[in-house]
C-alpha cells in the first residue's frame, strides 16, 4: 500500500473505504471537473437543468407522466451518487458527436433512462417503448454501461478520457463495468452516410429518419441478404413469417430469436397473424402485454406485472425478477404470498387490493416463475432494433451507397 493509502493490486486501486462513485467524484475534483458543471451549480442541480433544457427537443408534448419520470430518475441518480457518472457519460457522448464518431443508439439497460436520452447518451425513447429505468440503476449498485462505436472510435474515446480525466478514470471504468466496444453495423451506417454526402452533398441525420416507413419494414420482412450483416442471428423457424410492421414488432423479432423460445415464438406468430387466441388472465395485463400480442417476452413486462398488479416498487420488482430468472426459489413461496395477498411489513399491497382474485393471482405468479428465465431485455432490443431499422432504411433509400459501404466490411 502506498503513502496515499491506495491498494495497488490489479483488482483494487481505489482508496480503502472509498466507493467507485466516490472515487470518480474525487478524480473530477482533482481535475477541476473540466467543464462538466457551469455557473456555480452543484452536480445534481446542473444535471437537472440540462435535462429539462433538452426535454423539449425530445418531446413535443411534455406530459405529467414524462415530468414525473424525469424527476424520479434524477432523485434515484442523486440517491445512488451517480450524478457525476452521468455527467461524464454526457461529456463522452458530446466528444463523440463533436468529432464525428458515430455511436450506437444504446446497449444493455441504459436506453431505459430518460435522463440518458435527454443528455444524448442514448438515442432510444424509453417512454415510447415503456422501458424501465430501475433495470439500469438498482439498489445503488454500479450500473453496467456499454458504449458502442464505429470501428476505430473506441480508441479515440479512450484517448480522450485519459487526456481529459487521467488514466485513473480509465481504470475506474473497468471496475465500474464501463466498456467501449466497436460495431461493424455502426461502421456500415457511418460509411454509408459518408458515401451519401460525397455523392450528392446531402447530409442525412440518421437519428431523425422516419421509423414508420412501410417500404423499409417490407425490406426487413423479405429477408434481404444485404441485412445479414446484423449482429443478431435470425434462425428461429417460427419467425420466418413474422413480418414486422413496426418498431415494436422488430423488438419482439429480435428478442424471440433465441434458443428455448420456439414455443413462445410460435404462439406469438399465431397471435400476431390473427389465428391465435389472445387471452389475459386479468384485464390489467392488457396494457402490459398487448404490444407482444399477449405473450410475455421482456424482462420489463415482468417488472411491470409485479409493480402494477402486485404493488411492488419498481426496485423490489426488479430484484424479484432477477431471483426468478436465476431460479432462486428458496423464498419464492413467501414472494408468492406477498404478490397475491400483500405484505404490510414491506409495503406490498398484493393483487387482491387491485380486485384480482387469489386463484388468478396465484396462477399468474407461477407463470412468471416459469417464464421469466427466458425473457429478454427490451431496452437492449429497442436499441438493436433501431440500428437494424436504420440499416434497412439506408439500404432502401440509398442502395448504391449502402452496398458500397457493405463491401468494406462484408466479404
């Protein structure tokens, strides 16, 4: 151990008794915070100011629901001491934009944050897709962040972080599970955009394209081999005729194309095509499951069922979802009782408080235990669906420029 009481093992270089987020704050203070906060604001007030300034750019109609979500996220970010972390991520996103480094719309659970969306860290609207922020930040644990760039972009970002904040920040990112990785698909999009600008001088804002174009969805449905570069495999035979017609359909298409979901995919496909029988154990499930034609597909849907029907907080619901997914069944009977009839000690009102009878609630809980293991992260699916749609849009409207870009990355 050195004079400044740092542990210098490969596993732990953070000062003893200091959390990773506290150490991040120390790094920022030692570097003068370098432009992250202005006008004598403290970090959380400045973060709130920036988010609310950017909110009208993201939403033409700022409803109470949107304001409540922003305030809830900001409060949770502050409670978990993640404020400076978000400001650093914003700074990295700004650096990438200013230096024309293309980033993906997002990865993992981060697209579930409306704060990240407003700050330009992600490019997926969590309100539109009904995503859950508490999947990203839960119980104060350091969140995982994947910054996906065009090929060559990660090196430039890492060099920027090292020069702006010091090598200690890069080391701290490994500890915090902040990873910079490169994507061939993002590179194909970037090169296509450059080809378009070179060919006719037109600069396409890929974040501002129409994502409801029928012709583009037809291109995706046709199984056009030009799109085979995309990183998500398409092997599930039950989905061959799924034919997505919306971004929600595309999210489901990506999420269902995994081992173990053949039966669920078959039922989904039948329901979507109008030949299945969509049933809800209770009408309260319809707003949660209607986007997937009555089929449980997403982790977020599990959280919402536990929250809206059982009365769990979103944090409690996510923790229980994790235990269900891990098949940690030792206390599941207790959780089932809480879900069905409630628990005053933990503040869970239970399904019966919502007028749902015990038999229906009990059956629903058993289904969640059985099916949660094979649910998918919708935040991640929405981001990947956005990337796939953008590739298909470029292929449809700028086929020559797209094909030329594809040749650089696909043999």
